[in-house]
C-alpha cells in the first residue's frame, strides 16, 4: 500500500477558464524542496507556489499571441522528506483531485547533488507507480532541471547585494 497523509488543501489552484477553447491538456506543477523541521522554512515553498500561480494568472489575464496547449490546474508544493506534504501526497492531490493529465516536477534546489540525481527521481517514480497501481490513474510526468546556474539568478544576486542589474545580457541581447 502506498504511504500518504491527508492531502486536503495542498497547493494553489488556477482559476478555471469558462471560455470555450480546443481541448487542452491539464497540467500540474509540483514544486519540490528538501523539507525542514522548521515550519517557517517549509512555508517558503507555499509562498513560492502562490507567487507562481499569481504569475500564471497574470499571463492568462494579459493574454498571449501563442495559445497554450496546457491548462495549468495548480502549483503544488511538496517536500522531499521531513515535512508534509510529500511528493506522493502532492502528486495524488494534483492527479486525483484536480484531474491533472501531465505533472511537471520542478526541483527547488540550486545544486545538482544526490537529491536531484537520485532521491527525487526515485520518490517521483514511487508516487507515479502508486497512483497507477492503486488508483488506475493515467497521466504523464516529467522532472525538469533544478534551478542551477542562470542569468536570472545572477541578476537576483545583484539585486540582493544592492547593485544594479545590467540591461544588456552578456551575449549582447538587450533586456526589457
């Protein structure tokens, strides 16, 4: 039997779009961090999930020239260990309660260490197997790259240091 804790209320949902549109795949985002004994540390992931939802709603309200083939049904925080909700609990919430057809796992980690290479893939595989074997859930999933090294992260470090962020990217492309 699959391990779980009650997953009621996990995650932030995106408001449903009532307009008629071609069938779009229901996508859920699982935002995964390590987990901590400290509630304050764990609540940061909840805050980040809400911020991602806010950004998604902003892009949906503003509109886009490129229609998406996905309907994001929610951003669900999940802790790898120590604190709930677990990866399995959040994936269960996304797939069974929000009817996600595709789950994108986003590791909220800076480095490509053991958790990224081994632990998270194993925990995701266990959750997928559980949902498929015990609930007959049919969905796809992918684990996207961790935060790692990026220009935007470098910009954030400059901001946090109280320094100006260049308006021209190192490769010469001007930013807005």
